[in-house]
C-alpha cells in the first residue's frame, strides 16, 4: 500500500507518494523537493524544519529518508553512485530514467556508504 506525505501552504495542499520523492535540498531558508518525474517543489521553511516535519507526520515511515550533511535529505532507494573523490552522489529513477547528480561533503558520503555496509 502506497504511503503519502501532505504539504500544506496557505493556498495549496500537496499529497505526494513517498516513493516519488527522490530528495530534498536546502536553499537558504527554503527547501526544494525533487520528484521522480523531475518536478521541483519549493517550500518556505528550511531543511531542519522539513526533517522535523517528516519525522512528526510520518513517524516510523520517516526512516525511508536519510539526512546527508547539512544540505540534503535523500531517499536511499534511488542511490546509484557514490563518488568520494569527486564528492558526488548520483540518484537514479529506473522508471523515469532521470538521473540526479548532487554535490555532498566527503564525510557525509562516507557515512552514506557505511549505511550500505561498505567501509572501504
């Protein structure tokens, strides 16, 4: 059964399937949300508030997202490539064929690799 998260602003309500969320990215006091179809949604609160909202509204389902450094929250189901040397993370959706390439700190990427049990 598909699970959803709801985002409500003054004039708009979004109902988004968790499986369609690829990642969240900090942009100063805003958060950008990227969906599998490439659509970008902008929310008027920071990434820390987004993380708190996800934990509060989704409870244990919030574990389907991982915070990577200070600027990213990702859906680890889309991790395709972690490149420590280039400080790059690629997220790929096989259904849509969309590839998202992100920059991240080496330490954050190393921690992500460790989640997969890869320490080298």
